[in-house]
């Protein structure tokens, strides 16, 4: 970590470039697709933000932030590395990949398979699920329960389990509809429906 804020330009999804003054906290390699992100404090909006590194340009030391206000987002600067790590972990607590918000979605997924594949399925969900709870049902099924800031980011993970994962319609209606619509589109594109 440097001890100074930086200025950078960022090109968003719509190819519009915005300038930001930020304090860089952490470089993140996202697990699903291997993309690299910068986790930083955004001085203008007084919030934390993720930037895809491949969309950042024109990085320079910021001349817009007073030195005395560099760490205004922390309670103290005592043990700075620890404070920055705690800030990052608190922010990412319910983030599935990279998208954060103040809205939390309850997610419940039912997993089931035959007995011979149960321990492998359980192991895979345990290893790749994030901040969730596994609730054993019997020797062929279990539930996975979590809260996330963006259920959309979970879709590739869920699809990767195929028929073994079923999103609970009542507990997670938005995600259930997204997954159902994705399967309908896939079936239509293959001429199945």
C-alpha cells in the first residue's frame, strides 16, 4: 500500500470514461473468470468501489485530496494494514463475486444426487460456495443457504451444478425466475421447446 490517494480514469460498460480520486486498498483476482479488480475508497461518493483493472487508465498521485483527509474512511490509522484488511472483509462479506450493494438477497438452493455422488457434490459446494451454510437433509440431499448482494453473479455457479441444484422458488423468487428464464432460452435455442 502507498500512503497517498490516486487519480484514475475508468471506462465503464457503456465505454464512458469517468475520473475518480480514490485510495487503493487491494487488488483482487476474481475466482469465477480470473478478472483483476482494484478495491478502493471513492472520495467523491464516500463509498467503496471496485474497478476492473483492464478498464483503468491515466493513474497518477491525486492532488485533490488533502493529506489530513486521506484516511477519513477509517476509524483510526493505528495498525493501518489491519484496518484496511478489516474494511475490505466487511465490505466483501456478502459479495458473491464483485458487485456490492446495500440490498441483501436470501438464497436457498436444494442440492440432491444419488448416494454415490453425495460426498463429491457436498465437497464441491463446500469448496466453492461463499459465506453460505450447508444444511444436511439426508444421505442424498442438502440445502445451501446464504445472503448475497447480487444474485445474478451466482447464476454461473448454480448452472455449473446442472440438475443437482434447484433454487427454492419461495425463498429466492428473483433468482428462481432468472434461472428458469435462462433454461427456457437455452432450450429454445436448441429447439427443445
